[in-house]
């Protein structure tokens, strides 16, 4: 609920502070006194787009502050939390407009954007009038209004969920089809490459092993002959035999030489052991150097084949096995692709059927509730002296979307037999006001915590019709808050709280002020509204009669 409005240096307002109350708040005053400026200022602090030039002439900046009560569970709390702004049981909005056009806003003393203000305003204020393009006159919002009236929030959420699921299924199928198309485009290459890789079957690390063995075999051919000569020199016919003979000869005479040959004999024995170890090592080396000449040719052929295949596919030789696995996976996907596509198509059909069922349920609920809304609005039109008018909620099929297949529009025919059309195209100013009021009465049964503003919604009506308008405004205000800018004395008399907007000129400067009216002042104001500038006793009497109900 709007509790107060503080305005400084906006248009012809130098300083103004208003404190509003629950119930029906009425603002009256002569044409041009500044009533619309109040609404412009409120719209400014709420982030609405309005006049470009708002700062009072000669002032450096204009400023508007509005404060609201926010009970627990009010939808504004969710907006504040999403924006990362502090929440409490009071909401204070402040916005400044400098003379050069710069605008700055604060929410609970924290800087915020105009988008946040507008999001908050949708939970705080509803403005209704002949130029209301934000609410009931905007056909883009009629579907949501009907859904709220019908209590179709759960059905609408279900339809949105099935729409998302259908979109995800359609996206998955499209991605799979695109992938299959790409794979089929390279199917011939894949099958040839996999066959080539399977035939060669390269292993990780194999290229390095082949290269090492190739170099060893190439080197073995060059050194084998020298190693064999060394083996022969060390063998029985060479050093080993000579050492053996020397050892035998010395051993035969060692006793006659006393101990003089003991050391040479020991050295020869050690030498025999070393020579024997050397001969065995050479023999082992020769064994490793022994290979079939075709082995070198085979190793070179495989090594070159692995390197050529790696260059062909642009991968390292050690990565050929992993690369081959990737190609096999693509082929497997290709071979299994038809089955996968069939499954995805089946899932999409199922999602489409589920969406169709949800959209159909939503359509049936809207159709049923549209008849109930039409009946309720027609019942409200009769006391407003529009019993011959026809209100109808039209539901037509449109392109499917997250909210179903229905386009919803509120239409009116002001006279029997006249063609029906959009609210703001068919109805005159006074008729439009009454249509809007009747519709709003029917739509606010379950709403709470919203401040409704009616801007001269009683224009063009008078007498008993104006009284009926006022009584419905008072009914809307029960348990809530309604602000109405009015020129109708019948409406003003039904207000629980009354302010007069008046213009004054001082030192060549025109300013506007708002004066709260006590009961005696209300009599004079309503008398002025009845009689004009000259207030008569008869007008005061009529005003007292209106105020007494």
C-alpha cells in the first residue's frame, strides 16, 4: 500500500508531501490545478516512461520519494531479492532528475536501475484510465488477466513446462540429425580409414621401439665382423688358449721355483676368468646381432607405414590407436544412428502430445472462464447504465507458444447489433471508463496488497451513473487502497479521504499544492464541483446530501 509521496521541484510543484490512507482516496481540483502532475511524479519514481521535462523551471533537479508498506509474502520481496536489494516491511523509492536530463534511482537507499523500479511498480501500483496502455487496455496482457481470473496458474505452469520439454526434445533431435548428416558426409572416408588403421593396428610406443630396433640392426651389420674377430682372438685358438698354455707350463715347474711363481700363477688365473667373461659377453652380443636380413626390411617397412599414416591423419604416431578408436566410435554411431534418431523422434512426438494435452486443458479452462468473466462484467455494466452494451472475451487460435495456442482479447459492443471491437477502439471516453471499472471489479476479487489508481475514470458520466461508479470504487477500496483523480462530486463524496489540488501564483511564480480536507472543507469543495466558482447554499445542501450517502 502506498503510504506517502514526497515531491520537490517537479513541474509546478516546489515542495509537496502527501500521506495516503487505506480505503478510497480522492483528489479533486480545477482543471489545470496539477492533478496530473501528481500522477506524473508518481510514475517517475516508479520508473514509468512519461514526460521528458519534469524539473521545475529554475531548479537544479527534481526529486520524488514514495514509500510503501510491504507485508510478508508481497511479490515485491521477490523482485528485491532477485535484484540483490535489502527487504523489510517498508519500501522506500527515491528518484532524482537533474535539469540536464540525468536520472538516478534508489531503493531502500541502494542505487538501482529504472528496470528494477518498473519491475517493482508492477507489484505495487495499477493505473487505470482512458490512456491506460499498461493494464486492461493492452491486449497483450488480456490472456494473463483471464488466466488469473480463472485461477489457471498451475495449468499455465504445466503448459510452460511441456513447452520447454518439447523444445528440448526438438533441439536434441535436430542436433542428432545434424551430427548424423555430418557423419554420413564422411562415411566413405571413415570406413576406408578404419580399415587401413585396423590392417596396420599401430600400438602406442611401437614407433619408438621399431626405430630403436632398426638402428640397432643397421649398426649390427657394420660392427659384427669386428666383434667376431675379437671373439676369435679371445677364443681357444687365441688369448684364452695362450693363457691356458702359460698357466699349464708354469704350474708344472712351480714346485722347483719355490714360491717365486705363486704370484704370476694367481694373476694368470684371474686373467683367465676375465677373458672368459669377456668371451661370454661377446657371444651374447653376437647373438643379439644375429637377425634375418628380412627383419630389417620388415621393421623399416612397418616403421615407415606408421609414420606415413600419422602424417596422413595429422596425429602423432603414438596417438594413432586413440585416433582409430575415435573413428570407430563415429562409425558405431552411424551404424546405430537410425535407431537413435527413431528414439529421439518418438520422444519428440511424446513431448508434442503432452504439450497438446496441456494446451488443450488450458484452452478449455480459458473458454469456460471467459464465459464466467463475460457474465460477471455484464452484471456490473447494468448499474453503470450500460445494460445494452455487450462485453465479450474472444479466444482465437494463434501460433503455439509457452502459454498455449490461445490469443485472448477483451471486446465490447456499445449497442445491440453494433460490431464488437477492442476496448480502446470502440468505446467513448465515458463508456471506456465504465467498462474498465466493471472489468476491474470482477478481476480484483482475489487480489490484495495492490494500490489501484483511477485517473478521471468517471469522465463523461454524471448523476446516478457517477454515483454507481463511485460506489464501485469504494467497494474496490474495501480492505485495500484506491486513489482516484475525479471531477465527479458523486465520486468525491464517497471517498474516505479527500485532498484538493489547487494552483497558486506568488511573486510571478505558479505552483501547485495539495490540501487535505476536513469535513467542512469537503462540503465547500463538493459544492464547488456541483455549482462552479460561485458556491451557493443550495450547492452546499446538495453537497451535504451527497456526503451523508
